[in-house]
């Protein structure tokens, strides 16, 4: 419940331009989060192919954003499979969820350019 409150209500209000978001923007954030949660294997394969073919990685921020989803999935499995989950797994899981929402809210609220670099 706290993560819902933080990621969907408070977080968009503290990211510049400090305004109330629309229902369309909320839906857009949820779609991007869903694509990240489902599409991370393809993104990792694409990053590895880019490394092999061009000899360089994409930006560090992009790589960290892609890697966050498998880590969240692993932590979720650890939390759900354990009868008494450890506090550190819960804390890290909630921090990563909040960070992933912040990383998606910022470009949605400020506009993003798909034609950049």
C-alpha cells in the first residue's frame, strides 16, 4: 500500500514540472512499466548484440534501467517463496519498484524524444 501511495500519487507530484498528472499520463506510465517488466529479456539480448556488433554498450543509465526488472523479479520470487521473507529483500524490492516508477514518470511528465542519440 505504501509503495502504491509513493509510486502513483506522491512521486509524480515531486518530479518537475510539479503538476497534477492526467489519467492518460498515468496509463502511459503503467504501459511503459508493463513493457519493461515483460520486455527486459529482449532488451538484454539487444544490448548484448549491440556489444558484439558495434563493440560498445548503450548508456549506463539505460543498462541499469533494463537490469532493474530481472532483479525485481528475482526479489519478488524470493519474497513470495519464503514463509518469512527477510527484511532486506522487501526493502530492496520496494526501493527498486519506486526507482523504476521514478525513471518512467520523469520522461512521461517532461516529454521524451525517441529520435535522440
